[in-house]
C-alpha cells in the first residue's frame, strides 16, 4: 500500500500499489490528488567527504636552520589559517547556526496566520460549500448548487474544483429547463391539435358549438405563439386567425357558449384556476347578466367536485385511507395537488382540506 496525503485538506489515506502515479479524488474533500510512485529501495548513503584541511606549508631545511629551529613567517600564517578552517569544519559538524531554527519557526507562524486570515471561520468554508453544492445537485436543486459553488473564494485552493461543480450544475439546470419547456410546448400543441382535429375538422359547421371551439382554438394557439415563438409549430398557428376569420375572432367579446366550451376543456386538463379566471373575465364584461356568470361558476364547481371524487377513489383504491393504517404521505401529496388546482374556486375542496390537515398533523407527530 502507498500512503497518500491530500494537499487540499490534509487527509491521509492509502492506495494500492497498482494505482501509483494515477490521479483520483480525496474521499474527504473531493480534491484531485495524485498517488505517488511506490517507494524504491534506498542504497546505503555514501560516507560524507572528509573535512578539507588547508595545506600546511613546511619550511625548507635552509629556513629551519636560519631560524634556529623556528617556523618561518609563511608557515606560521598557514598554521593560523588551518586552525580557522578546522574551527569552521567543527561548526559544520555541530549543525546549523543557533539563529536558524527560530527564524524558520517565525516563517511557519506567519504563514499560518496568513492562511487562517483568508480561510478562517470568519469567511466561507470552501469544503462545506463544495459539499453543499454536490448535495444540492443530487437533489435537483440547481439554484442552491450554483449559489454554493459560486461562494467559493477565488483565492481558495479549491476554487478550480468549485468551478467544475458550477459548470456541471449550470449544464444540468439548462438541460432540465429545456426538457420542461419541451414538455410544456408539446402539451399545449397537443391541445391545439386536438381541438382542430377532433372537433373543428371532424364536425365542421354542423356542430352548434363550432364557432365556440374555433374561438378556443384561436385562444390557445395565440398562447402557444406567445410562450414558444421560436417553435416551428408556431408558424402554422400564426395563420389561424386569418384562416378562421369568418368563423370566430379573439377581437370580439366571448359569448356564454365560448366560456362553457373553455371551462369544459380546461377542467379536462385539471386547469380549474384558469377556468375560473375565464369566467371572472367574462363576468366583468359590460352587459353580462350576473345570473349567467353565476351559472358558469356553478358549472365549474360541479367539474371540480367530480375531480375530487376521482382523487379520493384513487387513494381508497391504493389503501391510503384505510383506517388505522393510513398512508399519510400519499394523502398529503394527493390532497395538496388537488387543492392547488382549485385554490381560486370558492366553496370547493372542504373534504380535501380536512384530509390534508389530518395528514400534516399525523406526519408532524411522527417526525416527518
């Protein structure tokens, strides 16, 4: 096994010998680390070279005789310098000068202070931010992931890792948004196609609601053009107002039949709030009898109550409402979805609200 130490967070771990020289990620902070090469046998270190001594100048025989056995001046100088060299050699053998260690210690302290000044508890923790960003991506919360990765300071040693995570989060967010947009455009295009194919073209002007269906076709195709102007299918829809100008027009106020047809189509798609908005817009028109608007609201309530019966039957069929063994999570999900769709309607969803409140209370008591 090879010991590996992360240069980013200091964590130490081991890797198998076959991974020597390869790159991987730290199991603690996910920083990129390189597994060092396996240690090689070290030969016995060569003996240190002998301390160089200054050459000793020996006086000539004539000089010794002339000096009465005393060393010459040159020999005395050489001996003096030789002693200095020997003293220097003893200092090297004894170690570094006494001032070096304190100086190195001061450098370490200053470096630590500088590091913690930028990475300390007072600023963002890059490791925590990257971890939070990764968790957010896994949960599909791309905005939270983008915020976390963007919060890593540029001077952090993990900044490059954060930028990789940020790029991945942006790409995934854009991909999901593109798929959602495509799904929404397909759903609306299917509505427009169904109105034209299954009602207008199938029954033609023999159907008493031909003009009402044509007006609804114009309304939904105009919505498609506004929301998805670059979609190729919008080009054909741009010609509908001219093509059907003799049958219906959005420039003319809607009739009671127009609203009834729209309410019917909206409720089939669980668009109860949108149907309610169409009724209220119709009721606000000058000359519309109040009783006619009230009739439309009552008709919408019938559709909403019928939709609730379908939701409740589905929960009963799945056993979610079985006494003593209720699946409160499923009940909460189903009732919350239904209530969100009928939130604009008055006097609708009383039973759904009661079940939703019971589910919330039961889940809160159970700690979730």
